[in-house]
């Protein structure tokens, strides 16, 4: 953290860690591509986990080293691993107050977000490719590079 209290992680490998339930993987992969097309480097497990190697440590490292965590919430409950990722992100945010933990509502999501409901979310429920919502998310993630 810098002297002014802002989170600074110039060495972060990823602009954002995408947390999601496996049933939402197609929509989240589309979101990851859209952010990548805007020049952002996002961690999506399907892109970076190596078959045959342990993955929990890789997730932990990516969560620790990212500039922001995007928690994608679709229809139904969050999965057990997604819940763990969200808790780790919120715990980190407790230590690093300027770390954004950004809920993204996917089609079918109900906004009953528990602790995540205290954060401003990006609403993609009506249109997963909503240009304005994606632009807002992009701008937020880009500001973290400063």
C-alpha cells in the first residue's frame, strides 16, 4: 500500500482474477475475452491451469497477485470454490482497502449477494455484452495500473 493509502501492486501479473461457478463458464469466458480485447490481462483458470499439476496453489497465487477480483454471479448459488475465492478476496480487501472486489451479475442472477451486496456491482443480467457496463468495468480495472 502506498503512503496515500491506495493499493499499489505494480508487479501484479493480472489486472483481474475472474471467479465463477463452472455452470457460467461460457459467459465468463466471453467476458474474459472482451476484457482481453480491451488490453487487460485477466486470470481465468481454464486458460492458466496446467493439466496434471496441483491447482489450488495456482489459484491462491493468482488471487494474491492480482490488482482486482471480479466475482461473476450467475443463476443459483455460488459454488464451493467460488465462495472460497470470494472470501479470500474480501479478506484481502480488509487488509488492502483499495483492492476492488467487483461483483458482476450474469443473466439469471439474483442480487442477493450476501457480503458482496455491500459492494457496487456491474449488471450484465439483461445483456452480457452490454457495452456501457463493460466500459465501466474496463475503466475501473485500467485505473488500477496507475
